[in-house]
């Protein structure tokens, strides 16, 4: 591989800030790599957007990252993954890692044989989730819980806000009352409130979050010839379609080193 291409960044894309939880796992697993992160915060969350809108945004962002020479793309958003990953794989000849709720591993650890999946409405309704439930839910009851408004609270940085706790109690209690002992986080935003989820659910409930699995998958998919050495001068560049100040403030709130945030260019004219 061309040495310059070897140093190219890995593109990471989410509807907003949720994918930053995945980015953290990616950088821990691949410390030599550089990354370009795009938050489509002007249009977040994607949970109740039309599939046509989500696909159009995914194509726009993927085109931007490919134009910046990304050597791989991680769709760090369950909703964008289930709606648009197939289209992006057909359009681009680079490794594309997509997300899906971790229903399979949850069915392997549950003792009560009841699993609660928290996700956006679009993810819950997707064929991908239906396939996972059909394949792995044979002897396990999988409760699919849409969570309108929860990703918005994370976008606002209101992790331990009273409104966030009220939403968690509303969405968690029916599944817990039905006997769920395992919770799947089917939206990357929810990783930032995993502590609040655990507090509401109680110590006997296992919470499954897929960021580390996504990082391992990317490491497997990236051929050794395209990997940047671990002693490489890694960088992370941030872009947003929303407020650059808001993303900068969010990054600071999660301990991200001070860094410049760039405005994502407006959609190209068709």
C-alpha cells in the first residue's frame, strides 16, 4: 500500500455525539491510527427521521469522509447502520463497519432468558433487529423498547438530569418488571448514561454495550498492510453539521483534550 494511504484517517460517523463512545474504544484498540469524526448534530437524533432522509445524510457524510481519503468507515450509529450501511457498502470500495444491537451476546449471558433492548424507534422497527430476534431469540424473550427523547438528553449533555432519570425509569421499568436481567444499549448515545442506566436497573442486571466489539472488528478488518504502526503520530479531527461550540463543550465535558472543531460543509448541490 502507498505509505501516504497507510497514514490516511479512519472515518467515524454518527448522528451526533453518541459515536464518541465508539471513537474512544477505537483509539484505545488502534492507538497509532488517525481519525476523522463527523457529528451530524444539526439533524440529530435520527430515531424518528425517515429512512430516505437518513440514507441521504449517510451518503453525504460518507462522501465527505471518502473525499478526505478515509481508508475505512465506522458507522457509529445504530439507526444509520440499519438504514444505510448496505447502500454505502455498494457505493464505496473501502471497509465499512456498521453497528447493530448486541442481541446475540445478550442472549448468551442472560440467566432469566429475558433481554431488554433500548434503542431508537427506527432501529427497533428495522429488519436488522427483526432478523437478530428471529435468529437469537428462539429460547429468549427479547423486549424491544423504543426510547424517544433519550438521545436528545445525551446530545444536551444532561447525563444525570432529572428529565433523563424520568425517561430511564419510564423505559426500563416495564422490561425489568417482565424479568429482564440483561439490557442491550442499541444506541451509541446511551453509553454516556450507562451509569444512570445501571443505577435504575440495579446491580443484578447486566448492561451490554458494543463499543469494544466494534473496535475489535475494525482491527480484524483492517489488513495489516493498511494499519498505521502504534507509534504513529495519531490525530483526531472533529467535524459537525451543528454548533462547533456545542461539540467543543461536549468534548470538554467527557475529558477530550482541547481540540478544534470544524464545521461540516453544507450538502452538495445535486
